[in-house]
């Protein structure tokens, strides 16, 4: 059992001239006695779950904020007292307990967008595939097509773009296409991630401490 307290959720009921009503989902009100018992039970269950979900969401947000503050304070102490800096050039770092059983990693990921040079890259890759025709395997054609297709937000598939950068070819045009992709890359910011791990003994594998609800 836990003392975790759910967030307050209104019960959805309203007294009108001495009778109890609940919203009908269309902006109106319906007498509670006309609502099926199973629907009232469903309503109660959902409100209970949402109460805990909202409280947990707030707790995770506070945990994230405190984690940033704690690591920032640690970095400040290192800089002031020991003239040292946490992590490497990009800010990636690992903090670990003395017994080696707990650690926190700091990962800094660049946010990348692609400039107009990407269309040049696509034209080059298409030229290669059209000339290779019979020799170009269907999966390679599909990779190029899917990599440059934009989604509903107008962004390309970054993962497949990076797959193209790893594909090798002796054709110099292919390499020019890869260079055009690199020229198209723009780093527009970065995001920092903190992850916590633990293990039972010093030579055991690390186990992530899961906060993601889907993986808990």
C-alpha cells in the first residue's frame, strides 16, 4: 500500500432545485436517477484513475525539476570548490554512488532540422536509382522514398535519413547526395535527458528505473 494521494477530481454532480444531476456530455444536465448503474460505476472508476494520473503527472514534473536543480547544484559545487566540470564537451555525463550500485546519466541530444539542401540530396539519390534501375533493389528504392516523404507536420523521417548516411556506394553521386544531407543539417537546440539505474551488485547488469507508464 502507498500513501500516494490522488488529485481532487469533481464528482460531476450538481444540485438543481433539490435534485441531483450529472452532465450529459453535450453541455446539458440529466437527472442522476435516469443514469444506468453501470454508467455511474464507470464514471466513478474513471474519475478515480484520472485523480491518481493527474497527481502522478505532477509528481513526475516535480521530480524532473528537482533532478535538474540537484545536478545543477552539484555542477556548481564542482566548478567552485574543485575547479572541475561535469561531463564531456556536449554535457553527457554519468554520476555514480561510491559502491557502484546506483547511477544517473545525463544525455544531451541535439535537435536537428533540415534545410533546402535536402531536396538536392533527394534529386541526386533519385538520379542514382533511375540509372541503376534493374540493379537497384526494391528495398533500397523504398528506403529513399520513405526517408524523404514528409509526414503531416511536414517533417522528414530523420531515422531513415541517417540510415541513408550509413549506406555505402562506389558511385560518387551517392556520396554527393550524402554530403548534401550533411550540408542540410541545422542544429537548432538541444534537450537534456536524465535517467536513473540500479543493480544488486557491482558486476550485475544495470536495470533502468522506469518512469514511463507504458514500460512500468
